C-alpha cells in the first residue's frame, strides 16, 4: 500500500515567540485532522490481500506528531491503532469458510486430486515432486522437468495413491547440479479467526494457526 499520500508538511512560519503559539495551533490541528481522516479512509478501504502494516502506520503517525507538535497525538495513535486492529479483524472474519493459500507442505486431497503450489527462486533445469505419507515414506514421484523461476501449480492425481490423509509434499530443484530454493504452499479452509494475541491469526482446518499476513491467495 502506498503511504506517500499521507506525507504532510507544516507550512506555518512565525517570526515572534508571542505569535508562534496562536498561529501554529489552528494550522496544526487542521493538519492533524486532515491526516487522521485520510488515514482512516485508507484503513477502511484497504485491500485484504495487501493490508496496511502496523509498523508503517505507527511511523506515519509519528511523522504527524513531529510536524504538528500537537500534544494529544499520542491519544490519537492509541485510538487509531485500536480501530486498525478492529477493522482487520472484521475483514478477516469474511474469510471463514473460504480456502486460502499459505506457506506449508500439507497435501489436501479433494475428489481424488490435490492442487499444489510452489515457487522457484531461480530457473531450474530439473524439478522433482515427491508425495510422502505420514511416516515420511515417498509414495509418489513426479519428474516435472525444466521450469522458469516463479510460481507454479501442479494437480496431483491421488486416485492410485492408496493414502489420502496425513500427506505432505516436497520439491527438489536443481540448476547445473546446484540446488534451487523452492518454497511450497498449501491450501486450507479458514475455520476461525484468532484476535487474542498481538498478531491477527487465522485458524485453518488442517494446519492450525497462521498469521493473517502470511496468506498468499484467497480462493
């Protein structure tokens, strides 16, 4: 999210100590009011897949405090931080019952197949997919050949696997015999939202708790 629109500048200039307080206070209050209204509007209309970062919000609020010198900004910061958390929680509630893609290697089989997603950090001349059972034994191997860097999807046919629960998968990729980093993702259903801690978390049906900002995609 772009925060450049939140930058403010105090253009008030004073020449004497006596007039400084009188001229700065209304202008500072107006500047603060405009800033806070804009910030709240952006928070209300933020993209759930690209939420505002708490640290960035705090930085922006600290800037307005420095520029305006308004003494009650600390109270505003606390109030807005609370509103921000509440709005994130309300937005995340809409995810209950929906499928999301998050980092992980669990295999979820539905209707005899599993949708897998992984990401290669660099191009690879050899990519291998392995499906493992709960005991760590490889039950299926797929040679996927050469692939470019980036996100890749693969549909695994589980109809002949004999096992469909407790499965995981791993990707082994190489380029000129050198390993290529592969990040695996898993798809799961959101069953609840946890707002009790300092970080908003989603409770997934098969993979427990995951931080809200780890969600890669909403299906």
